[in-house]
C-alpha cells in the first residue's frame, strides 16, 4: 500500500495486516491440532481446539472494529479502502475456518468416545493437509500481495473437492455393505465436509487477494477466464 502524509495511518494499516496474519496462524494451529486429535484420539488436544475457538472469535471482533474505526476516521480511498474491505472479508472466512476446526474436534471426540466397533477405515489426513496448505498459501499471498500464488490456491480447490467426493463414495459403500457402521460413517463424513469447507474458505481468501491487488472481483468467475485476464 502507498505511504501517507500521516505515519499514524500507515501504522494502523500495517497493524491490521499483521493481526490478520496472527489470526491466520492461530486458525492454522486449530486445524493441525484437530487433525492430530482425530488421528491419535488425544481428548485433551481436542478439548483445547474447542476451548480455543473463542480466541479466533475475539480476534475477528477486534479486527472488524479496528477496520470500522479506520474507515470512519480516515475515510480511505482506492487501494487503502480495498485493503480494509479485503481484511473484513478475510477475517470472516478465517473465523469460519476456526468453526470448521472446532467441528472436526467435536466429531473426533464422538468417534473416539464411542466403541471402536463398526468403524470404517478412512484416513482423512491427506485431505486435511492439503486444505491446511491452501490456507497457508492464501495467507502468504495476502502477506506478499502475490496474485500468482493466490491463483494457485484457487486452482487447488478442485482437488480438495474431488477428494471429498471420493471419501463420500467410499463411506456410502461402507454404509450399504454394513448398516451397523452408519453412525460412525456419518461422523467421518461431517469431518470430511468440514475439511472441504476449509478449502472453500481458503479459496475465497485468495480471491480477495486478487481483488486487493488488481481491483477485480473474480468470485463466481471461471478459473481459466481469470488466468487469461489477470495473469495474461
């Protein structure tokens, strides 16, 4: 962003940017811990994910208020206003990713709290790692204003969607073959859907980066068309 005659304004904008990355780091930790708890059955770790969700919510409220105050006092225009709008949208997606991580933790507690009978064999760690990597890349694209990196994240969303559909087909097969595994299969399906939604939110965040840098809203636009227009 451009420098202003008011150094305080620059400081306020930079503070908002850095706190978005701080919130992103916390949300990423939530996903990693929820996935580790799902695999290991570590109830204390899962409880920590659930208990820390309020920290994510608090950061969203703080950043939302900070952006509102800057808009009211500074009346920013052009690129600075785009930055603030991008931050407001990004923190909403980050808060929702935090909710999905909490959902994974809650479902994992149900799975590990029940008897291990009729448990479908399903490893979601690869899908979770991919979604988490998308989030990390989206945050990096925001930090560096890197449109190319943002577009790579957008393209990866298809792979996460494909993995979710593959998991869903497998679980349907398990449930058809043995109705006794329906309850556990549904809990795993809820977790898989939460991971897929994390990928969706990371994609949204990347699209906001394109808007921030290029001033172009590329939501609901075919990836191929965006690449031609934005990346040449």
